[in-house]
């Protein structure tokens, strides 16, 4: 028909489509290469196959956020400490060179407890606190800053410094106090005690209050699922959600594995987006699980008692958190002082409490308040740290060696925080380790002011 134009040959159409698809692929690959280079300061094609990504999507880093891909139950209830890791559970990632295992008491340590002093030359140092304290211990094992610093002092010259970790991810006061008394009752000797805390006492305590659980109770994030399992009272809806969570974890594991095996940057970012969506789905389903728990909760029938909490307002809640923190530390000091054991209390720095430090570009993108509107820890730190700092004067007035580390990173322009919670990268851990060691050293060898 004269009104119709002759269609191009089918082969030409396929050829044009093929060329456009190739150009689109090259464009997307180029964009992904640019994003990867900006994130990691290296070319994607030049990365090492075993190079661990320190983003939150990294499988090992997910462990520290409560997403265990290999096992569904890695923490167990403990009648005195609240909960512990299953003995043998591995902890690593976060730029550590080694994987550390939980000992016979479910605490990250190379030694089983109680540890018996092997010779009079040993100095036994106990580490207490939450996951930042655990990371401090792990960092000291790989890079013994405290031992080197103490060995330079006359009191500790040629001494063997032995670190004993009693901290656990999510622990907050009074769990440090309980851990101290429990292990002392088991015959554990100590020569020094270091308590590194603050973040959990307000951020995780605030999470407890949101779940109507007293801030003095163990972290609801860790303990509530264990309580439900112990009570064996999961509803049909809760069991369905648990099965969905297991399915999400399996998909996430496959996505992360695929991300590490991707040859192309486009594949890498596709899997990264997929894993990010799965992580969000994981947290959403946990929220659904908690909602079901609240609706079906029957405290009178529970085998495990968790003190309920009715909020009296923000100011009253944070004053209560600060008092728990203060009174627990004073009690630790009293117990240790009776045994002539020096006690050092360190308030940990956190990215959500503003100081004079300027974030690096990477930190600004990840940790600025406008980019963390859904962060569960933001309000707890911003509102809670001022109460801790104000209350800390009571520690000083009682002669406790208390040191605020909130400005420890102020002179460091490079990235020091490694996740959206509270943990530090290798640079940050080394700075913090030097801060802790120097403050302790000054108490044994004060500067000559003459």
C-alpha cells in the first residue's frame, strides 16, 4: 500500500537494539565504577577477591548488628548476666585481622574463666562494658597499646599484662556491676579494672523504654526473643514471622555471597541494593514480631520476669538512666576499692553526640542527623549523653578515676566510625586505645607541675 512506509529489515532492528543495549550497559557499568571508586578509593576491577567490605552489608559486620547469617540462635539466657553468646561463637570483621571466639562463659576471650594467675609477674586487667569495650579488648590483643604503655611505668616494668574480657555486646549497667561481682565470687583475681560504657546506658536503655521494659533490664533487642523461646508461648503469627525471618536471612546470605563473587561493578551494586532491601525487610519483620509480642504478652504466665516500665516523661526517663549508670559505677568502685584494685571508668565517644570534630565526607554522608532519621540510637545519645556528663561529676567527687572520651577523636580528620551504631574502625580504635592508656598511665605517674 502506498501510504505505508517500508519497515527496515528485522536484522537492522535487532542490530540497533543490540547496540543500544550495549551502550546502556557500558553507561551503567561506568556509573557503578564511579560510585565504587568514590566509596572505596580504589578501582572495582583491582579489588582483592577476599577484600572485606566494611559497609553495614558485610556479613561479619551484620553479626554485630544482631543479624547472624550462619545460626538463628547465637545468644542464650544466663541467670546472672542476662544473656551470653553461645560458647565458641566467632566474632570478627570491622578491620580486625583475627576471628575471636566466645569462651566457656560466652564472653569474647582467648582464656577460659576463672583465669588462674600463672606467676607473680602477671598483671590481670579486667575489661567491662558493651561491644565497644569488647572491640577495645580485641584491638588490644592485636595491638597491645595498654601493655606497652604500662610497661614504660616503673610499677609495671617487665610485667606481663593479661587482659580478661568481661564485656558483651549490648551489656549496660548494672550488667557490668553484676559481671564483676559474679566473677569475683568465682575466684577471679584482678589487678586493674576498666569499664568502658555510656552509649548502651542511654541508647539501648531508651530502646527498652520504648518497649515498656525498665532501663535497668538487659537489652530488649537481645533478651526478648530468648524470653519468648524460653516461655514456649509463640503465637501462630509469631512463628510465621520467624520462618519469614529465616527465609530473609537465607536470601541475604546468598545476596552477600553473590556480591563478593560479582565480576562486574553493575552486578555488585545490584546485589548491594538487594541486600539493603533485605536488611530493611529483616528489621521490619522484627518490628512486626515485637508488635505481636506486645499484643500476646502474658507477663503473669512468663517464666522470666522483666521489670515493666511506664514512662514519666523524657526528662525523668533520662535522669533514671543516668542514676543507674552512676550508682552502678559507684558500687563497682566500692567493691574494687575494698580489694585494693584500681578502677577506671571511661565514657565512650559516639558520632551522635556533637563535639568540635568535623566529620569526614564519608561520615557526613552516613551519620549526619538528616540522613539518620530512622536510626534507633540517635535520640538516646543526643538526649542522654548530656545527662551522663552532668551526673559524672558525682563520680569525680567520690574519687573515681573517670575520664570522658567524647572528644578523643576531635583532632582526627579521617573516618573513625565504621557503622551507624557506635563502633570504630582501625584508626578510631587505635586513637581510643591511646586515649585510654594515656589516662590510666597519668594516674600512676602524674606529670610534674613544678
